[in-house]
């Protein structure tokens, strides 16, 4: 089961995302999935960014 992303501090992840994409996320308008470890945010230019989290144990490095 995934952690509820609304209870996990994401400030550093969101800041890094903004820096790498060169876009501002509308953080107050974010939508968090209760089921699959994703969060979506509208940007300052009208696009949408979806972020996904996975537990390290669930990653398959052989893929």
C-alpha cells in the first residue's frame, strides 16, 4: 500500500520538479491519488504535471 501523499512532505520534490521543468506548479490546486501514489499539478502555463512515487522494493532494475 502506498503512503497518502497528502501526509508526506513534498516541498523538496516539488521545488526540484519546478527547477527541472522550468515551470511553476500551482501547488494549492494539486490533486493526490488515494490509490496509486501519484499527484498532479497544473502549471503556470496551463499544462499539467503528473508525478509518480514507487517504493524502492517494488522497482525492477532488470527492466
